[in-house]
């Protein structure tokens, strides 16, 4: 049974009615299925059964909720992080420091120090100056920082331009043609234990051909490095496997991916790291919302929901598609535009889409919202930060509170401004 399903004519998350969650938590709210997270994590691991030495690291940027990270830690996943905040989240969730890899093109000195002090597993270096700084910081602490050099293989992932990271014009990694000489220079630095490579060409990838092309270029570079006497015993192959958001589309074939990786890397003699994010979390979450109005339109009515672009930014950012469904479907449909209340035309989730017929006050949901949903939420328009709920079989808990905008950004008047009278004073 899928994690979100109809039971008695009403949508449930596992064994919990979404209407019950709405009544007790309010809307909008993200709802996650613990079982869906476990199932996806196990499926990814099983698909890589033919890879003899591997480490699985969940991409925290997809969903940094502590409860989500704890579930994946219990599945023996480490963490791929891109900030000091994500380092803190991973460790607070119980992920061991030596199972953490620090990626990202703009790590600051304090973040590098935090990673060193925590004893993380490795740093993925994005450019030479970063390696030089990490060397200095590690030597000052009489430590050796484990590091991989991230390569830009100049391979187009054939996905959305804003989530493509492996082309020559991308800000990520170092050009494959410069990598050999750079590896030479970095390997001689004090405090730096450079022992492998990293590559990641993008997100929401369903065509495996670009991944295979990138991995083969990495294989060629491994052989060239070893021919010069360099150690290469860890290779981070990134993440990026995509999922289906629309009916009729397919997820990335993770079993075929595992077979491809095993074939391409069979002579690498290295431990391989993988960083799935979306593939693990996307299907495990929905955004629960309530219909505010059904407003007449010239061609299609506007279904105005209480969720907005600040709660789920992907449609506004990427024209992303999220399936919309009524919590209590009547079996009737109509064609409508789905929009949020934010004062932006871009606060639009769908145009002229055939959806379950809904009326004012009805509950509905956006599917496949467990990745890059709450993680990207904001308080735009001074709206509260959206809460998150975890369901595990027949129980549920709020794992992130609804937070008023003024508590997220602790603003204050300038000291020379007079206080505002307390309107609630007797």
C-alpha cells in the first residue's frame, strides 16, 4: 500500500487520517511517512548490492528535519551537508561525524573549522584556494583533514538548468582538464589528506547516460592519478536520481543505476560514496492545505489554497509539477488554476489543470513534497513558517512547529525610535 492512500473515502498517511492532522495541527502543514523513508532508503541500498565497498550519505539539503535524519541514521545512512547549519542538524540527529561529507562551493573558514573540530569523514574541495585554506586550518590544529577533489566533468545532466551542476559553465568543481595538476599541488600541502575524487552533475536525473559518461571520465582520471603515484581510495559519485512528479512519468531506474555503477567502477578498487536526497524523501511527504476560495475566472476558476509559494517554492522556482488531490474526493473533477494567497502572480501551483472538484473549506494535498519543500520554506509576506508532521504507522507527532514570522526574524525598532504603546494594556 502506498504511504498516502484512500481509506474509507478519505486520504490517510499510513494509518492516520489527514483530516485528523489538519484538525489538530492546522494547515498548511507538511506530513511525512516514516515507512516511505525507510522503504526508499532500503531500496537504494539494495540496488547497490553489487558494489562491494560503499557508504550512503543522505543529502541533508533535501530535508533537514531532525526526525527525518534520525530515521535515515537508523538505516545506517550518513549525511552529505553543504553548510555549518546542516552539520549541526546531522549531528543533533545522531549521525556520526565520520559519516558526514561536507560539500558546497562556498564553505567559510568557520564552517571548515567546525567540520575539523567535529572530526567529519571528509571535505569535498570545490577549488584550489579552498584546499589551501583547509590545509592551513588543519595544520594550525595539528590535524590532517580528509579531503576529496570535486571534478566538473563537463557533462550535461539533461535536467532543469537551475539544478544542473556538471557543465563547464557551472560554479561547481574544478575542470577535469585541470584536475591532475591541481591534485599534484594539493597533495603536497601540510594538514591535507587528499585521497580521492567527487562528482555530482545535477538533480532530478532520470536518464542514466549522462551519469555513466561522467563516471567514465572520473575512471580515466583515477587511472591517470594512480599512474603518477597518487592515492585514490574514496570516490564520491554524488546523487541526483530523480522521481516522477507527474502521472505517466517514471522514476529513475535505481536498479539499472546500481548495475551501471557496478560495471563502470569494477576496476576502481575504491570505496564509493553516494548522496541520494530527493530519491529518498520526495515521495515520503505531502503538503496538506485547505481551500480558501473558489474564485471565478475568465477561462478557469481559481482555487485559492492556504499554502503558498513561501511554503512550497518549487513551482515558482522551477515551474515544477506537484499532483493535487482532495483529501475527501467526490469522484468529480473540473479544470482550474491552483494559486496561493501570496501577493505574487508567481504564487501559482497549476494552470488549467484537471483536478478533483473542491469547494471552500475542503482539504487537499500536494503530492511528492518531501524533498525541497519545507527545506526551502520562508516567511515571505510575514507568513508563519510551515510546520512538519511525522506519521509512523498509527501515530503522529509535530516535528517542526508553526513559527510566526516575527519569531523567525528577531526584529526590533532602532534604539532612537519611541516604543509602540501596548494596545493590550488595560
